[in-house]
C-alpha cells in the first residue's frame, strides 16, 4: 500500500463513517413528537408511519452502502482492477476501445451489485409503505432504457475524453472541459423532448379553472410559460412532484398527476410559483455555471495525476492508461467531491428559501405555500425533524419545518 492507496482508503472509510454517524443522529432526532405546525395536516399515525419509513430506509441505506464499500475494497485489494486491465489488453484493441470495454465491464458489475437493492427498495420498502406503483415490466424497461442512454451518451463522451488526453497534449484538460460543458447544456435542452418522454407520458393540462389560475399567475410574474403538462407519475409511485423544463420562450411546466389529486388550486399555484422563483432568480443558470466550473476543476486536477505511476501502483495496475486513470482519479477525488457537495448543498438550501419567499410574496398567499409543503411532506412521509449534521451532509432542501417558519415571516394571508 503506497501513499495514494492509504489516502484513498482513508477517505473512503471516513466518508462511510461520517454517513453512519449522520444516520444514527438522524434516527435519534426523529424520535421527538409531531411538531405543532403540522397538526392541521398530519395525524399522530401519519407521523409514526413516517418514523417507521425513515428507520426502514436508513437501515437499508447503511446496509447497501456498507456492502458496496466492502465489495469495492475486496475487488481492489484482490487485484481486480489489475486483472481486468490485463484481460482488456489481451484483446489487442486500441486505447479507446480498451477504455470503453474496461469501464463498461465495471459499470456492468456495479449495476449487478446494485440491482438486488433496487428491487428490494422498490418492491419491499416502497410497497410496504404504500408508495410503489411500479410493475415488474416497468421496472425492467426503465433499467433497459437507462442502460441504453448510458451507452448512447456515455460511450461517445468517454471516447472523446480518452482521445483528448491521448492526442491533445498539455491542453487536453481544457478541451475535455469544453467538450463536457457543451454536452451538459445540450442534454439540458434535449432532455424535455427526447429523454423524459422515454420514462413518462406527458399530456396537456385540460382547460380548467386551475389552468386559468396558473396562466394568470405566470403572466403576473412575467414568466413566459408556453405549455402546462400532466405527467403520469402515478405509474411508478404515489409520491408527488412538479418541475419545469426548457429554455427561453419554450418553457414548460409539468405536474405529476399525484400532485393534482391531493392539492387545491391555490396550493398548486404556490408550488409552481416556487419553481418559477428558481427561474426568476437564475438559480438554474447559477447551478449550471457551478457544474461547469466543477468540471473544470475536476479535469485540471485529473491532468495533474493522470500520468502518476503511483496512482496506478495503488490499484495494482502495471501499465498506465487514460481509461484506468479516469477510474482511479475518481476515487482519489473523493475528499474534494465530499467538500464540494457540502458547499453546493448549502447553496441549494439557500436557493430553496429564496424560491419559497418568492412564491409567498408574488402569490400573496404564504399560507398556501406552507400548506402545500405540509401536504407534500405528509404524502411523501418526509422526516420533519432531521438532525442538523444530516442536513449539512446530505440535504439539498432545508427541513420542511424550517421552510414553513421562514415563510411565516414573509407575511400573513
């Protein structure tokens, strides 16, 4: 074990331990009573069920995370990476083909490892708590479609990155950065039209009082809304959601059918006002800029370590290659990724507060936004009192209780 191996192993174990501590604290934090702010929507039975759901998911997460880390370490120290690299080189193909095969096999192994957990999560935990609506056929087709997208999008991306690092010299990381950034923007543009319809059916919202209220609000908020769609989320889960897609004047709002079933029009308008708030305050653009900047840092650091023999020695791989270096650097990058994710999550939580305030102020009905959050949290059996350390480490959204308290400060309906 050299310095690279010790460094990577330490932070993999440290990350696992931090997650375990956060989970334990989170379970203890949930043992308080139902907060009084939710008594008008939640019952004591609902709250007890949410605690059971949290406990089941936490146990599952700890077991899956521990097994995944153990399998990685065993594969690593039994020489799995070196053996796989030798097998790939024995085919006699070029560097790019070798890279696609090497990373493709690792992706298949990872998918095989995660599949039992995905099945248990969907058909046991989600089923037990009344959320699952996914049929075995839909489950299988979703995995097939995801794998196909991974090949169609991931293979050209990987081939391009390997090619740049092989032939573009010292500026390879810059070319990779530009290449990946363009792909991110392109996917953001293509996703509503080409990718999401592979998994969901979209149909226009019928003319109704709800549609009229949404259009009136969008006009008052100077939001160039083109279409409102209903998404068949109930085909997979009873959980509710809403999102918007598109650029410029081609912006569309999508409402899960489960959301329409549970919320009155004023609450639905408040939920959409929250989403519009993200656009008006350019949170989406800021998030994309952060993602692009993150890619730049990643590729720059990658260029510094890609030719380090010590990194390959740490994984018992004798021959240096771009494709293996990409995988090994991904593990070396673990502490940087952990630190960045904490910062990005904190910024995301701040943006959620801003979008809530925007919705409360522009609709003039802060109570509608608060009630929508209460009903959403009940429908999804959210943990109402997560531990601050768990929030700091994992949450992209503030705890719903804190969001409601913040909304109450924007005024009264």
